[in-house]
C-alpha cells in the first residue's frame, strides 16, 4: 500500500538516505546534518548517555571521554558488546536494561537515568524506548551548556517539516509528557536537522 507521503521528493530523499547509510557503514544511523552537529558540539572531555545503541556507540566513544549506553534488546546488546570488545573500546559503560511499555517509569531502562546525578552529563541521546519520560528526566541530568538529542523528533514535537509522520500543533496530538518537555525547554536553544525522511533535534541547555 502506497502511503500519501510517498511523493517524488520523499522518494528521492529515501534513496539518498539509503545510499548514505550503505556508503558510510561506520557512521551513526542519523541524518548527515545531525552527524555534522555532533562533530561540532562534542568535546574530548565530555561524558554522555545514549539510549539506543548501534554503530553510533563506537562512533561516539571515539569522540568523548566516557559514554554510558543503555540497550533493552538482548540480541542487539550481545552484538554491540562483541563489537566493543573486538575493537578494544574501554571508555563505554554498556548496560542491558529491560523496558516496560505498560509502565515506563518503573522500568530499569528509565530508572537508570533517574538515578544519575543532576547536571552531571554533557549530552543525552534519546533514540530508543520511552522517549517522552526520558526526555523529561534528561532536563535535570544535563549540564548547562550541554544538550539533549531527540531522534525522530517530528513524531513528538511540532515543527514545520516535510518529513512524514510529523505531529501537528494541536495539543490533542501531543502527549502530556511532551507538552511538559516543550514548556520546560522553551528558552533552550534548539537546532532542527532533517534528511527529508526523519528529523532530529538538539536541545541546548542555557
């Protein structure tokens, strides 16, 4: 079934994105604009948290002092664990924590972030489960001058975009956690990135 967002521009963007990922297998599975910004923002002394591991885990580890990466898929966790061992990476704390769709805030996945010290983290990447509650909790954990990165942000936060599945400005379409996140980060600097297939947003704490 062809969905309504399958127009010419979207198809071109999908092809470009597919080609980019195939020709850059060691880069994170995020849009090129976001990769560029990470290269500009990350510092060697940074400590970061990543929810949702992958090729990004190794890539980030090469650019920061320490990375904490949390994964809830055991098969994927085993695969990335092996990759980290094979490449001799020592500055990643990689942990498996179960998620819980019915009660996210009770899950070990969420609780791991909750019990980190406030304003102790330079950046937090939200690209896995329970994104709304994690985004809210991340506000207090990230340092001033640090940032929260939200992947597929067009699905949760209203913004003018051509990416499909974007949410509208109606509050009826934004869940309460995202409404709170938007309100609490209202005065933060925001940088929106896109490849025409999906968006990602950097929320920089002032």
